[in-house]
C-alpha cells in the first residue's frame, strides 16, 4: 500500500507541474520555486506548537488548491495561482518522500508517522 500512496503523490506532483506549465513562466522556475514552502520550517525557531502550525500552513494541499482557485476564478491574480501550485506540488513531493503534516510534539512527528521510522 505504501508504494501505491507514493505513486499517487507522484501523480499529484506531475499534475502540479502540468498546471504550472499553463502559466506564463519558464519550466525551470518550477525547479527553483518548489522548495520555497520549506520556509515554513522557520516557525520551529519559536517552539514546536507555532512551528507545526506555520509549517502546516505552508504544506497543506487544501490551502494550495484554495489559493489557486481564488487566483484563477475570483481575483484573476497569477501570483496566487503560482503560490497555490507551488504549495500543492511541494506538499505532494514531501508526502511522496515520507514527510507529512506536523504534530505539535516535534518536527519529526507527522501524520504519516515518525520521520526516520518509515
């Protein structure tokens, strides 16, 4: 089952790249921007609770989808579409690699299990 879930996340990452290619940007921007959501780790400088909250905001697929939809449908703002695509795609990449949304207990405790014990 683990392999099937990783394949599912890989397909979501591929879908994110496909949607990215609909924007008026060069493909290589995707490679540069895909790591930007990891800025959310900075929240851990202020403790586990705030760290998990900030990290999860930057790694939540639902937030990525919402940003994209608002940018595409309501406000016609390409930057919101871009942010949504990057958050969604980065989250799929993370989950494919075994990194999930964080619990307040600490960075290595995720909804996919403890990092390093998978």
